[in-house]
């Protein structure tokens, strides 16, 4: 199997774990604690670690010129931690999940690793990457409810993450130059990366207000864990069907244009969720695959703005920006849901996207491929 295909298969396993955890972990922690604040914390604090460690792991991989060793080590440690989750109370689970993401952050170097094989078709490569990720999300979502009911949800997640880590060790990484003079924060097109990061932070904050509450909201309407997993899987199916197209469109029309449209679209999607109480309509709106266009366009822009030797830091900065939104969003969402209600939080998320759209428009005004 060619190395880039091995990377895609490995990512399928890792994404399956994400697909399992995403819809069920908020319900699991809520059943333990009966607190929306804890629901916010179980999403927010790991994201805080991801914010710091994505850039640190990326910088280290640039410094030593190797990525797969870092991915293996970090994810091996993170995978082992899953096996303790089932015996922890709500407070310890939040602590362990947070520590786990110090290590699992290394997995998000995979896009940097993959784009090195496709210097002229980054959008297409990232689209294929996201397709495999979405397929894993589908598998994880469909199995999440059954694994939750069986009690093996954390054991299965640990095993799948181990498989991912060991598969990464089998590839032959493309050699990179290692600079004698290495600058921690001096890399790539600074202006592009700065505004890309700012827009991403705002967009991901709004998105994770919704992501952190959607399963609890559906549960409040009597939707079962299995059907919530199916809704999560539906989003993955929609992403699978659109990611390759997203990559082609980004390469053809420009990632910056797609990035702007992504931000603008989320304004209306999140507001629509906030005013919808029919769970079938809610699921359909939630499944609109805008994220595939965000992921492909943002990563393609970060890759274009950096050289191959700097890409770990460029992708790391983008992942840190995503993670900052993943940290802030659930906290804001949990607070708004506790103070007002969940629909109010969704509508607030939509209005927040107005600001990310303005930043994206400004970025597009000076961005050059």
C-alpha cells in the first residue's frame, strides 16, 4: 500500500473514535453529573490542551524534521488512557480527558504529513483525507449508541487509537530540510496565517457552541442514544459525499473564496437550528456538510502559506485556532444553556459567525495562492 493511502486508512481508525466520542461523551458526563457545565467542561478543557499542544507538536516536528514518530508516541500514550475512563467519576473523567489531549493533539499533524506527498494538489489531497475522516465518523456514529449500551465504548476507542498509531509507523516519510536557525514563531506568510487563525477561532467558537449541546438537546426531546449516533453518522455521510468535491473546488476557484462562503453559510445554519423544534428537520439542517468545505479550504490556505519545512507550525497554528474555538464554544454554550436555554445558545452562535465572515472577507482581499 502506498504511504499516502496508509495515512488515509490510519485516519479512518482515528476518526472512528472521534465519531464514537462526539455524540456520546456529553450524554455520558451529563448522566454522571446532571450538569450542563460539566458537559461544557468535558469538551472545553481537552480543547484547551489541544490548542497549546497542536502548535507545540507541530513545532517540534519541524525542528527535528520528523512527524510520524511524534504522531506514534503521542497517540500511543493517549490510547492507553481510554482504558481507565470507564471506572472514573465525572470530575476525574474530565481531568483524564484533558490530560489525554495533551498527547492526542499529535494526531492532528497528519494533514501536514499528507500534503507533503501532494505539493500541487493540496486541496484534493485534503478532500480525500476528510472523506476518510468522515467515513470514520459515520462508522463511529452508527456504533456509538450500541457501544455505549454494551459498556465497551472506551475499550473500543482505545483499541482503535492504538491501531491508528501503529499504522502511522509503517509509512516512509518524505525527507525534509532541518534549519540550523529555527524560529519558533517566525514562519510562513504571517499576515495570511494571522487572519486565517482569527477567523477560524471565531467560527469554531460558534460551531462548538452547537456541537457541544446538540446531543443533549436531542436527548431532551426524547431521542435515544442510538438515534443521536445515527444523526451524527448522517453528518459524516454528507461529508463523505462532498469532501472530494470540496477539494476540487478549492483548487479550481480558490480556497479563500470557499472559506468566505463557509463562514457566511454558518450564520444561517446555526440560527435555523435555534428556531427548529422538529427533530427531523433539526437533523437535516445539522447534517448540511459545510464543515467539509471549511476544513479543506482552511488547511489548504495554511499549507499554501508555509513551506514544507514550516508546515508543521502552519497546520499546528490552524489546529490551535480550531482548538481555541473548541475550548471557548462549549464553555459559552454551557453557560448560555444554563442561564437561558439551548436554542438561545444556537442563535447566539449564528450571530457570532457574522464576525468570522467579516474577517474571512478581509483575508480574501489580500490572499494570494
